C-alpha cells in the first residue's frame, strides 16, 4: 500500500482521471460516473473514487498543485496499476484567440519546473502526450461542439512568478496556455510506459503586458469543465 494513496491495487481502475482539486474529484465521480462510485482514498484530503463510466471501470484521484505534489500521486497510481492517466484541470490562456471555457489539448508540455528534470537525471527530454489519446480527444471535442486548441503548453513551477516578461516569452514561442502539472505527467508516462494526456479548460486570459488576468465566471467555468469532462471520461475508457 502506498504512503499517500491508502489503497490496494484492486481499488483503482487502469484508467484514472487526475484533477488537482479534491472537490473536483468528488464532483467528477458524482456527476459523470455511473451511480455507485466508491470513495477509495481520503488520505490528507486527496480524495479518490472508483466507479464506472458507460459500464467501464474508471477512477479519479486528486493530485494537488504543482509538479512535485502531482508526481507523488502519479507514481503511486502507477504502483497501484494505472495504465492510462489523464489530467483534467484548468489553465491560463496566453495565445491570441483563446477564449474563456475553450478546451486545450496539450500535445506537449514545456517544463518550467526543475523537479521534472530530476526524473531524467538532467538529460534533455520533450514531455509529450500519447498521440492516440490526443487524436481521440480532439475528434470527440469537435464532435460535441467545443472550441478546441491543440499544441504546446507550459508547466510552471510558480503560480506567483516574480520573473518579468515570462508570459510574453512563452507566448512568442507558440505556447497556448500555462498550468502546473502536465510536464511531470508526460515525463513519467515516458519513463513508466503508460498512456498520458492533459486536457484543460481555459479559466483565465493572461494579458500581453502581464499586468492583468481576466478570470472566468463560475457558470462559464462549470460549462467548460463539464464539456471537457465528458470527453475525458470517454477517452479514459475508450
């Protein structure tokens, strides 16, 4: 039994959704899983549930914020038999043309967090999603009318970053958005030979001058996350 996920291998499905927020994990289990989802972990308040989606086994596990926290939960899920891990969360949009509640599907994730490089002993590595999952998620998102953007994102180490002009630098290099966990997930996926994907709903639009960020309304956020979650569940069990 792992240290932070106090569960046995039989408690989790091979496909696991990983939001950062425990409340979102609970919401996902109660809203999108078939009835009867079971609470399988509540250690340190990091809630995990297992149930079914359209009759197929699926789990959800909160992973906290940032690559170091996420790495604990990703590693322990893999110890428990996870073969496909899909991050579902929110991101700050930096590319021109993004709108609130749009869906971003991260083909790759640039690590702006030194903890990711520790996983490869400092060797250069390009954290990349499993393309079959990317392809499926894009098709399903478009079928369901979502505005979807596919490309690279940044996994930042700091939410309140004191470095000037970082968002503009990332924008100039063609990144779509910024979040805090995907690069660790993709790197572990490559090392541990599991399938990985990150889907994110745009919850903020970060201005070009970085002086302001427009925040999504609660209702828009719910609509965007719900639309993303329908796709994520289908991809997870597909």
